């Protein structure tokens, strides 16, 4: 329960620290809809936030999205943590996975706290960040080594996608 509260608080803080935008990144349709809050207690969908429900991360007309220096620094730190953990992942146990997830969460908290992005670049960042936050939560809650290994492999792919979409 405490873990859920921490994750929800982190997500809320991220959305509160970022500025709202009415512009959209290049999108492709899927079946997911996500809700979040920026400036009030009122929940709204990406469509109301300038993004369509089901938006997936894509390049900005063939170009990478721009991220501010603090966001880029935290993302590179996440990638570094991931690269450092890769050699140990195959033999990791639940305690190691949870410690790794805690380190990722600390870096994500820093990213959330330091967020100053807005506009379509900010919206695109959400599309990268939300699956990463979800993966960290899943990794913390994994009940077996094998489940944690599967979650970790998927999370690693999500983390390293940052460099594919942002500069």
C-alpha cells in the first residue's frame, strides 16, 4: 500500500510540475486511454490535454523531440542505471530487482521534480515516461524471480527508448 501511495504521489507531482499544452506530437492509434492532472483536481484525458486517447510515442515529423537539460540528465542517469544492472540481471533475485527499482524510482522522482518542459515535447515525454513508471511499479511488486526478470527485460527496453525519441 505504501508503494502505491509513493508511486501515485510521484506521478501526481510530475504532472503538477509540468505545464499544460494544447499541441500534439505525431501519433498512431492504439486502444489505451490515460488520465492525469496538471492544474486542478479535475481528471481529464489526453484528448482534453491536447492529445488523443490512444496516442503512442513517435518521432516529431521524423525528428527527435527536444528535452530540457534536467530531463535529459535524469533520462541519461536512468539509462546508465539500466546499463549498470544488465550484467547482473540474469542472476538477480527479488531483493536485487527491488533495490534496482528503488534506484530507478529515485531518479524518476528527480526527473518529476525538475520537470520544466511544456508543449508537444512535454506531451511526448509523458508517452515515454508513463510506461517506465508503470514498469518500475511492476518490478517493485514482482512476486517471483522469474516474473521480475520478465518485467525487468521489458522495462529496460522502455528506458533505452528515450534516446530513440529525444535529444
